[in-house]
C-alpha cells in the first residue's frame, strides 16, 4: 500500500465504523434480535452491494475481538464438563457424517449448476476455515474470488438466519444484555481475563494452533475458571463490541461485487447455505431425539458458520458453549487435517 492510499483506507474504515454504529442503534431501537450484530451487518452489506466504498477493520482488530469470544467461552466451562463428555463425544461422532453429506450435496451444485471448475467446486463445499479454504483452493487451481465470496456468503447467511430461526422457532430470547456491565465485574477478574486473552492468543500463534484467536484464550481461560480464580465472563460492553466489529467486517467483504458475481457466486452460496441449513436441522433433531442435547445446543453445534461467529451466538443464546465449540473444533480438525487426502481423491 502506498503512503497516499493509507489515509484514504482509514477514512473509509472510519466511515464504515460510523455507519455501523448508526445501524446498531437503529436495530436496537427497532428491537431486532442481536441488534449490535445484525444491524451493522445488514447495513454494511446493503451499502457495499450498492457500491459505497466501505472498508472493514484491520485483521489485528478482528483477532482482538475474537479473543474476547475465546475468553467468554473459556469462562463458561464448568466442572461438569467431564460428566457430559461421553454424550458430547457421541454427538461429535456425527460431524464426519455431516461433512460427507455436505460435500456430496454441495459439489454437484457448484460444479454443474453454478459452473465452477473442479477445484473451486470442491473447496467451495468444504465448510472449514475461511482463509484456509481460499489458500488451499488457490494452490490447486481454484478461483480465489469465487471461493472468497462463497465462504463469506456461507458465514453471512448462517449468521443472519440462525438468530432469526432461534427467536421464532425455539423462542430463544436474544434481545437481553449478553452479560453484566463492566462496573459489576471485579477489577481482578478483568485483569486475569485480559491476561488470558493476550497470553492465550500469543501461545496459540506460537504453536500455530488453528483458530488461535479463539482457541488459545479459551483454553487458558477455561483452566483459570476451573481453578476458581475468576467467577465472571467478559462484561457486556466487550461482547457488544465483538458483535459490532464482526458485523461490519462481514458486510464489508462485499465491496466491489459485480452483478455477474452476485448472480453466479453469491446466489450459488446462498443455495448451498440453505442445503446446509436443512442438514443442520436434521442432525440437530437426531441428536435431540437421542437425548444427547437440547435443540438449541444441537443447532448451534452443527450450523457450519465461522467458529468465532457461532461461539458468539452460543454465548448470547445461553447455550452449552463447551458442547457447541467441541463440534466446531471437530469440524475444523477433520477438514484441515484431511485436506491432503481430500486433494488426492480430487485428483
């Protein structure tokens, strides 16, 4: 980036941030579920598609708010974890079946209906890490622009639709504050949680753990929480900030999308996301009927959105965060660890 371009980029980021604040306040006034997430997300998406030159926050800012979600998830881990582990593992064993069905249903859609080439179609179907799928796909001859829009749209669709579905079909209350205010949290807890966020992320990056901004702080905070050193989650102001930043960053992905890309890439991904939604409901119902978990926990565990976004929804919905995040970690492990085998089969 040239020296002249940097101030312009930050001006666009400031404009995007102010638009996001206005959208969040409007959504809050209209009593929209998750107003600080869905308000900025919807407004930035509409304006980006309309050609407004928005710019999302830097990746370092995104990683910073993801550490908040990791700390919140870790602070929610309870001593009953080991008692629930057998049932949770029984449910997690269904994740490979879910992934296999997702690929079998998604590949024909992208390959023969949307007209993608084989590598692009394959990596578009894999609900793994956003950046990893684009990287692997580009190395194997995939269309980077198509993969970027497909996975961004998958996350956008699932993050936007899931709260609405939880509100109207499962009667989950998502308009309440996501925690206690900062003034009600002891300063010692705040300092410990800040340490867990910074140290957990640094250690996870050093050992190259995937999902480091979430998993590193989560693991360290879980250990601290189980030892009894903290009794609180991050305050509501921090969780609202995380929703807001993630919302504007998802919407800003669509800056510069052409009508042809909207018709081919985005439409195909929305269709695939609906297929994934049906699979999610089916697997959640199986888990519920087997008595392993409630419908809320099961839906959030199998919904293949981004890991930070689904952790955030689990926190805000009051779901069993340990159960939910284990399934998403299992999904990412299978996709990332199995990628060499998948590529060999693709060849």
